[in-house]
C-alpha cells in the first residue's frame, strides 16, 4: 500500500539538485519544488542544499501558517523536527547565484485552498 504525503511535505525521498536557471524558472512560474532539510540554524530557519554551492533558506516566518507560538512564529520544535525530512517549497527570492529565499508557507496555503474544494 502506498501512502499519500501531505503537502508541504516531500512527495518522494530522492534528493534533487537544481541549477540557477531551473530555480529562476521555478520562481517565475510559481512551481513547487522539494528538497531535503539539512540544517535548522540558531534562529530556527531551515537550510536546504539545492545544488552545487546553492543554499535555500526557509525563514522561520515562511515555514508554516498553523503551528505558531505566542509571538506568531513557527514553533521551534517544528523547525528542529524538519531536519532530515523532505519538504516542499516555492522560490520567493534569488539574492545571488548561491543564496535563495524559499517559502513553505506558500505551499501550505495552496494545499489548504485545494482541500476546501
């Protein structure tokens, strides 16, 4: 039996590598990508290795829209528990050729809208 993964969790357990052109195209088209969370930093931002020398960061405020703490930020435990897991995201901003801003929250919003249909 195959189990369905829930957005914005990863839909397959294979690590993909992207080049900058693919990431720019994904940003422009709003394509949902996935990656393996490699680190939760000291500010509870997630870091994903997207390609050779390309790091994607999902800031704590772009992680989730439901699991919030008293300050309106994603709970620290959610951030820590994502390390080693595949998550879906959209590319929000490309700062330079090796640093990108990603959003998991945008994917979550989309999944909640689809679930209401």
